[in-house]
């Protein structure tokens, strides 16, 4: 296919660009033989061959390319997303796709009418395919209540090159590094800090911006800066168990798959759909209370813990890499063009 990908604003550093999910998907599509033009908005005076300054510049330079493309994909974080969506869906003759990597945020913004510049249901109806980050009832809700033509679940994919088991020594018994939605922040504090208070000899670590959330952290909870892309595997590998919380109900975050790809022994909060991604009790452990967290930390044999992480990593490599997401996008595109009903995703990369 000839694909035009309208991505978020140009990242400042090479590492940030390498970690960008849109860029990784674009590269995976290219590796599968597609022609991909990745367009991104850039700062004044820094315009390149595949960048634009504003909507007028986008129209002037890339109108014909968007018009003749087989598939035009707009990322939800593109600047002026409402205006870009209106322009793209009116211009393109091929398949138009909207990629929403944080569907709970989109739903919340619409419900609160938080920002008049945000996407509205009438703009979504211009797209033929909506890729959403939430499973469960959310895709059907988007179709029934928002008039979306076709909504499909599109989970984060892992670049296996950057996430592999670390080889360093174990420093902590339980750690957390990743975003936490407001709905999950209290749960994070309760589980991690509660387990730390309940086991004074245990070693815990809280990384990233959340490391400063609670000034009353127990002495056995270390604070750590957010690990860089190169440091991520080593940081996860230094933990016996890794706590991973969903962004919201039915919505896994990228950190779930990244930690699993590092071979982490995962402790997750329960949410509908998790069992469709990992085998509960065999690839990830589910906790409902801080006592559950402590039980895993104190009672699980080391051999079982290692096997848990190895099985989770094997599942990610078999089904949840960015290469699998490129294949899934192909399938969704074909299904949409044919007007076919939903089918289970093809897992083979052959």
C-alpha cells in the first residue's frame, strides 16, 4: 500500500523519536513492503521533506499525496487534530484511519467538553476505521453512540530490539515505572507503599514523576528517575516483580507489554480483557489487594517466578510486537475495504 501517516509533533531527541509508537509502526509497515510517508509538524524554520509548518503548509505541499494514497492514518496526538482530521477525510480518496492511543482520555474529554479544539463525534464519522486503545464494550460504544463506522482494538506493540531481559543483579523486590491514570494512582500508592509498610525487610522502587507523589514513603521505597530507553531493560531486570496497572478499565498501557518483553514477573490489577492478552496465573499474576501483592512477593518460589516472566515474554514476542501490529493494521484495512465482519487477528508474520 501507499500509506500517508500523519504523526505527532517532531520529537526533540533521537531517543524520543526511536521510542515513538507512531514511528515504530511506520517503520514496521515499511519492513512489510509498504511505502510510508511519515508527516510531522515541526518548528518554524526547521521544515524538512516530510514535515510541515501548519495546516496551510500541509495542504499546499501534500494535498496530492494524501489524495492518491491507499491509506491515510491520522494519529490522535497530531497538532490541531480536529482541523487535520477534517482536512484529511475530505481530501483522501483511499481508506482513512484514526489511531487513538488513549481512548479513555478521548471519551473523558468529550464527556466534559474539556477542549473545543478536540475531536467530536461528527469528525469521527469521517473516518472509515477507528483504532482504539480500549477493548471490552468500548469499540461497540463508539459505533453505536458516536456513529463511528468501524472501531477495532489496537493495542500497543513492542519493539523487541529495545526490550529484552536484563543481565544485572536484583536490587528490588517490587518496582513500578510507568504512567498511572488518576483512577489508578491511588491503587498504585496503596499497593506499593502498603506492601512496603507490610514488609519492612523488602526493597521497593518507584520511578518517574510519581516518585515524588508521597513524601511519606517508607524508608524501604527507593526513588528513581524515569529510566531511559537504553536503561529500561536493566531497570526492569533489577526487580524480582514488576507492578503494572492498566490506564483505565479495558485499557492496557504500553508499559504492560514492555515489561513483559523484558521477562518481568508481572503483578497486574484485574480488568476485563486482560485474560485475552495473557494467561492469568501462568503469564501474569493478578492482585486485588495489597495482601495479594505481599503473598506473591513472599511465597512464590524463585523458579516459578522466573518461569512466569519467561512465559510472559514468549507471549509478547508471539503476539504483541510492533510487527504484529503492522500485520493487524493490514488485516483491519482489508476487512474494512471488503466490508467484512470482525475476525480474530491473524498471528502469523509469514
